[in-house]
C-alpha cells in the first residue's frame, strides 16, 4: 500500500470514528457531517482510477446532504470555498 492510499484510508477511518463517537454522544451535527464525508476517500480513489469523476462526487454529496437535511451547510461551505 502506498502512502496516498494509506492517507485516504486514514481519512475515511477518522470520519467513521468521529461518526461513531458523535452518534454515541448525540452530537447530531458532527454525526451528520462525518456521515456525509466518510465515503469520500473511496469515491476519490474511484475518480482517480477513472470509474467516476469529481462532479459525480459533488452530486452525490449534494444528494446525501439533502437526505440528511444539511444541504444549507454544504451549500455554504461550497460558496465559502469558491469565493476568492
């Protein structure tokens, strides 16, 4: 396993552990955000291997955020990042 793959898996694992801890302690926002992003490293790997592209990852994030009622957070985060 190369370092890039290790880092991706560590990111995914950290979100999973945050998600578990947030759920146990009833930290709804932390749980929702970690739940939204914990699969992103795996999706990034697929994009790098040509199985999907990053626009599909963004689309998936937006769909999941809507389901989890955190679309406003994601929209604000995207807008903040995209503004110069």
